[in-house]
């Protein structure tokens, strides 16, 4: 029998790659589609799967809409990826971020509990919850210290998932994913902002690149690898929590160097530091320990930062070059 899955956030970076992966595995894939006045299907289109998924209108902050989507999709697996996911915006819209990225997860959990508690659930937790890090390498046991309204909202969703697992015996898992990027990354995130700018500068369409704290360090992997870890979590005998990361950390500065060097330029000639891109509270460094995911899921990050950034620059060179 065909296995059915529901993805909230299906139009986002991870949602698109996860939909592609599940379709390849033979799933019937549905996605929750919030109403937007402009086209948000470009990622599904780029992957050539727009016509292969069943889109169900609804917003994750609306319990009735989520409940309807869970029932209508007949999903055996629900992946909650919907979020206001940009950290910077979460200081300007803290309550919206709480409703979507925090309470949204509770709406999905409650919809599953009311429909069929045997439905398996994945929550997109985040390394942003570690914030002001309490251990040099962060794993599933490291205490959390979020530094943004986004991180705080995600921590609520994270603990609600664990609580539903413990209270109702639900197969509910959290993936504490460290930063992951791709050619489908939103333009506001730093890697894609840089690779898009590199392509525009190389094509003579932009003169400089304005950035904030380029000494921040991130553990960056490829989104295509990370959605496979999500699926693996839901194939286990029971729900659990997993850190998904590369185990390496790099500065924004070094990431810039790699991106500009790929087209024969030096970032030092183009990057301008602009205070408007500094955050009220910064997460200075993130570095994950993915040992548990390796051991229990048989998962490893298969793409180096150099491969990832050059893949993104190449994609943006093609886009900008027309
Ligand atoms: P993304 O590209 O920003 O995608 C977010 C998705 O959520 C989009 O499809 C968006 O639709 C949807 N969404 C936003 N508000 C919604 C609402 N009210 N109702 C229903 N859907 C809504 O994020 P991503 O990078 O794919 O990340 C996927 C998930 O993993 C997110 O929960 C993110 O917080 C989490 N995460 C990401 C990373 C990372 O490095 N990428 C790391 C750890 C955790 P619209 O575009 O129409 O708004
Ligand atoms: O690319 P970023 O905006 O990603 P950030 O804040 O780490 O959040 C991403 O990863 C989280 C996982 O840890 C996810 F949960 C979250 O949803 C999102 O996907 O910024 C990365 C770093 C930050 O330290 C930021 O201050 O880059 C620094 N940075 C420096 N200049 C900049 C810029 N970030 C952005 N977006 N734009 C700049 O101009």
C-alpha cells in the first residue's frame, strides 16, 4: 500500500527537498500551503515536482486547518517544517514567530492526537536553541540557552514534542538540525546572500556586499543530506531526539572567501561591514556532535562546505547569467 506523508512548510528549502525524497521513495506527498498573494512554488518547480504533490490550503497557526490537512492527507508520517525561520526577523515579529514556529507545532501535535496518535511526527528543531553555547560541541544532552525570539519559540515546540511523546506515547521525534544550505536557500540567509552577490558582482550587476558579523561561526551542511536524516528518524522503532550536523565549524568570513575565490575574486575587495546587519544578541559559534545520528540512524553529512558553497555559486551564476 502507498505510504502517505504530510509536510508543513513544503514550499521552503527543506520542504521541497523532503518532498522530492519522499516521492522518490514512493510516498503520496501532501503539503500544507498557507495563503500568499505571490507565487511561493518556485522551489517545487525547480525540482520538477510541483505537479506531483497534493497541496492543501491552510496555515499552521490555525488548528482547524491543520486538523483538516492531517485527516485529508491520510498521512502516516507528518513532518512539521513550517516556521518563520529567519532569526533576524524574529526580533521585529516576536509574537508572529511564537505563533507560527512555536504554537504551530502544538497545533500539529494536537491534530495528530485527535486524529490518530499512531501517526509518526517529526519536529524541525534547531541548533539556534543552543544559542549561548554551554558546551564546546553541542549534542542531545547539552543545555539550551536561546538568544533570539525564534530560538525561544522553537524551544517551546521542541519540549512540546517531547512532552507528547512522554504523555501520549506518540512516535514523535525532534531533529536538532545545525545550519543547512543549498541553491534553494532563501536569499535573506547569509550563505545565499553571499553566493547571489558573488554572481551579481561577477556579472557587473552589483558593486559591493554589505554584511554584519562575519566572525560568527556556523556548522554548515547541505540541505539535501539533512532531509534524509528526518526520514530516517521516522523509520525507527520509537521517537527520539537527534543532533544533525557536520561536526565542523567555519566563520562567515571564510565562507565568503570560498565563494568569491570560486569565481576568481577576493572577498576583501567587495565585503563592507554594515551595522544594520548586526543582531541584538548574537550566537557567536555553533558546532554540533552528530555521533548519535551516525550511530542510530546510520546518517553522515556527505557534502563539504567547499562543495556546498561552490554548488550554490554555480547555481546563482546560472540564474544571474540568465
Ligand atoms: P524556510 O525555507 O524558511 O521554509 C519555511 C516554510 O514554512 C515555508 O514553506 C513557509 O511558507 C512555511 N510557513 C511559514 N509560515 C507559515 C504558516 N504560518 N503556515 C504554514 N506554513 C508556513 O525554512 P527551511 O530552511 O526550509 O527550514 C525548515 C524548518 O527547519 C523550519 O522550521 C526551520 O525553522 C527549521 N530549521 C532550519 C534550519 C536551516 O539551517 N535551514 C536549521 C534548523 C532548523 P512561505 O514561504 O509561504 O512563508
Ligand atoms: O544565515 P543566518 O541568517 O542563519 P542563522 O541565524 O544561523 O539561522 C539559520 O540557522 C538556524 C540553525 O542554527 C536555523 F534554525 C534558522 O532557521 C536559520 O536557518 O546567519 C548566520 C550568521 C549569523 O551569525 C549572522 O549574524 O551569519 C551572520 N551574518 C553576518 N552578516 C549575517 C549577515 N546573516 C545574515 N542573514 N545576513 C547578513 O548580512
